[in-house]
C-alpha cells in the first residue's frame, strides 16, 4: 500500500448504528487530519492530530469521536448520526502540521450515507 | 476571518481552448497557497505549492501563479482528462487549511 488509504470506501448506516472509519498513511508523516466534504461546500476540517496528540477540534459534535493510536493510523468513530452528516469523509496526512511547507496528502475518502 | 474564493464555479471548455481559474483570498499575511485536483468520488490530489508572490509553477498543461491577493491556474490546450474540480487552499499559519469551494472544469472533445 502507498499513500493514504481509507476503509470502507462506502458506508450506509442508520441513525442508531455505531460504525468506525479507518485511515492509514504510508508516508512516514507525523500529522493526520479528518475532513468532511459536503456538496457545494468547502472542505471542513474536523480534527488534527500531531504525533498522536489531538491539536484541533473544529467544534465537531460529540457523535463524531476520533482516535489516533499511532502516527500512521487514524479512526473516526460514529454513533447516533443524523441524515445531515451524510458526506464524503476524507483523511489526510502531512509531514508536520500547518504552514505552507507541509502539503497535505489525502486518501480516497469514505462516502457516508445516514438513513 | 480568512476566506478563500474561487471563480468561476464551473467552466466548460472545448478541447484545446485555454483558460484560467482564479483563487482569491483575504488573509492577514501571505503564507503560500496550495492547488489540488479532485476527481469525482476521490480525495484531492496535490498539484502545487506557491510560497511567495511572483512565484510560478508548471506541470504538464497547468501553470499556477501567485500575487499578493490571488492565484491563477492557467490551463493551456486542455484535454478531456483535465476535467476535474480544482481546489485552492490557504495554509492559514495554524494547523488549518482553508479551502475554496472549487472550480468544476469540464473539457469536451
């Protein structure tokens, strides 16, 4: 595997389900990110992790719970979601967080549909 | 609050018809700019970083330029495979990238 991988690629869940999204980066980076992409809206940053420590929580509802066990893996645990949470969820990584010298590289995303 | 605006929202070109996409930003100090390409149902693919006003970078049919207030992505003699959404993003100096909404480009043969 190379780059940033995400599983599953597609997920359909009911409002009462609990599911998790997984991201793995094979680039040796130290920072990892979760973004939400909805139609007609800019990418919204959700969480930032630097060396496994969360450095940013962009006012995300508690029904989204991130976990970063090490610098290569990132999870997003989902529970009691709402239909408006349906979106493309993107994971990204960069060598270090922030700044023009730390380009972020994205995974293919998980297309989430909440019924 | 920093903001990134892209125009046009959508652009339809005939194959070989050159054009430019615009990215303007309101930031307190230029810290560089990223350009990405995104195909439907996929994650953004990194294209360029521009670090300072006056800088230019090229990749195949794409050329990105940067001034103090805006950036342009010039597409020369585009081909259908250049069809995608092009995103620009401002590294705001913190951990955040501030993205524009993108320009959806369609190139017809």
